[in-house]
């Protein structure tokens, strides 16, 4: 029998930590969860203000093709039928995203899929051979008109780099459809947890002790004495005191305001796809779960290059950073009692369903389930 009060210390109460903690507790293990923030749920954290669930760290729209993950999360929340349908605003012209028949109709006046295809085929002729970068890939998928109005400005603002210098796979995340279907995701299951993500994570952590405002890295000795095994979901480079140098991220700044109107933009997400507007998009949270608020709360998103001290959002999985991560991963593998997990622990741009799937897998391996 161990001398230590817990079998597992889970560092970070985000989705990875909460799933692992739940699985370990259900397997009869003694689990303690700590987080250096003053709240649970990590970047999925939502808070209620004026009958609106605000997503403090940016819009989180759950979508998955993974039936196991969907069934699992439905133990802790009921999901509404929210379907993400994004509106693009290009200098006041409104288009439907992702690229579908509504987009093509507005752009060119075409009505049938054959007519749309004919225009795209004509415009993509300028690209010969395999697309070499995001610009060429975009034009060969949807033609130059759509590239200029809906892709170029947005992408260059988001990544702070020219489309010619970005990899083509980024744009292939978006569906292109010759149907009148403006569902942003190709996913079997989609929705927002009714009552907010924080409530869902709270339900996952039911019966498990959670200590907030506790920074593992500032007092390792104490925390290590609390449990036999550590599940660490913070930044892996910070765990090793940035010994090999910091991993890079793209960061996002949110300007959030409450407006005295019940309806600001008529949709949860409006992307500003021109180069001149400084923000990339505006999220109006009440449309994720409409509780009938008289006011509205919106966030303008500004994409920025990350610097140490900023909140990390998107890992930059380029060659340089991927190689650096490998070095940290090897260091991590040699820590016998620590499991690194989640977006920061694994330096991976997981969607939420990917995090849950990975945490379930790690829990299975670890707990022998
Ligand atoms: N994109 C675009 N115009 C838009 C929305 C997206 O050109 O209005 C491109 C852009 O290059 C972006 C990529 O599609 O980086 C992926 O978009 P996604 O919505 O998946 O990005 P996320 O919401 O994860 O930041």
C-alpha cells in the first residue's frame, strides 16, 4: 500500500484531465485534480452572464464522427442541436460558408451544381499541376473569385503569413460542396452542451477533489509527494523549464463586449474575410444556446503571434517546432511517473473530440481497462 494519499494527481482540469480523472475514479483509484487557473474546464470554460453562456477562450463547437466519444460525453451533458453555419462578411457583402451552392449562387448567380462546377473548372485552369501552397490549393478547389474574397484576407490575418507561404492542407479542412448545405462540419454528431461546457466538466469531476489556483510547477516537491503517478496536461516545454527553448503558438486576443440589443449579427459566427478589417471574426455567444437574453455579448477575435507569457492557442506544427517537440517528448518519456496529455502536454492541435478520445485511450492503457 502506498504512503501517498492519492494514486493520481491530475494537473489541469481541462477536458483531458477531467476524462482521465473520471476514468481513474471509476476504476476505484484515489484521484486529486489541481489547476492553476481559478476555474475548471480549461479553454472550453464557459460562464453565464445575462442568460448567455460566454466561451471565455473562444468558440467551442463540439462535433465528432466518433460514436464512443459522443456516447461518453452524453453521460455528462445533453447536447442541443446547434449546427455551425458560418457567415462571411466581405466588405459588407454576405456569403455562406463553407463553400457550397449558396456561396456559388451569391458569387456568380449560378443556380445548378453543373453551372457552379463549370465556373470553378474555368477558373481553376490557371493552376497547372499539383498545388504547391495554400493559394494554389484554394484556387484549384473553388476558383480565384472565392479565393480573393473569402480566403486570402482571412487566412493571411489568421496566420500572419502570405497564402503563398502556407501549406495547402490548412484549406482542405473546409468542405467544398455542390449542394445547398451550409453545415460547417462534416460530422455525424454536433452540438453544444446544454448549460455550458463548465457544467459538463463539473459533472465529469463529480465526487473528485479539485483544488483551484494551485500551480504544480511552483511547488513540485509538495505535489509529487501527494500521488504515485502524475497526469500533466500543461505545456510540456514549461514542465522542463524551457530547457530546449520555448515551443511556438499562434495566439488570439478577444475583445468582448456586452451590447444593449437582443440581436447583433443574427448568427453565432461571422467571419470578416477582407484584409482591411483588423479582426478575423465576431462570435455572438447567445446563438449557441438561446436562453432569451434581452442583451447580447460578442467577442471580436484578433489573431496574433504568440510570445512567452501569452495564452497559447494553436500549436505551430511546422518543422522547427515539431522537431523541438520531439526533443521534449523524449525527455517526457524518460519521466517514469508522469503522463503528458492534451493539447499543451502533447503540443497537438486537437479538436475537443480528439482530446476526449486520446484521454480515454490513455486511461485504458494506464488503468488496464
Ligand atoms: N478559412 C478561410 N476563410 C474563412 C474561414 C476559414 O479562408 O472564412 C481558411 C483559413 O485558411 C483557415 C482554414 O480555412 O486557416 C481553416 O479554418 P477553420 O475554420 O478550420 O479554422 P479554425 O476555426 O480552427 O481556426
